[in-house]
C-alpha cells in the first residue's frame, strides 16, 4: 500500500489568511495624512513621507505656489498634495477643524 502525501493544512490556512489580508489592504486606500508616534513625535505628515502637513500649509500661507512647494520638496506628487488639501477640506466640512461659537 502506497502512502498518500498531503499538503500540510497549516500552510493552506496561512496562505488563505495572507490572501484575505491582501484583499482587505487593497480595498482600503491609504489616508493622505498620517501620524506615527515614532516619526516626528506623531506630527501629521503627508502619507508615505516624513514631511509635516504644516509645511504645505505654511508654503500656501506664505503665498507660494504648489509648483514652488514641489520644487522645494521634489519627492511629493500632485496627487499627494491634492489628497492632503481634499482631506483638510473634508475635515472642515465635517466640523473637525472648526469650533461653534455664539455671536
């Protein structure tokens, strides 16, 4: 009688779990603004960089163009900049950045 070789069930379970995790991570977009307590002390940064969001705001506040910002920080894409600005707008619209007052 010949022994039947079978694949270890543990490998199959791990492979299935990894595949499912991969599907979940693809569904969830990367937020444009991220924080990490171990990077810059938790300062909000443009996702995937160590560049504080406040740096972009300061450039715009000083009436400098986005083109100038990109020249100063060449690793940043138009998409990243637009995503950050859109998230700030969302936060304003959702009431996260404004405080109600009575006049």
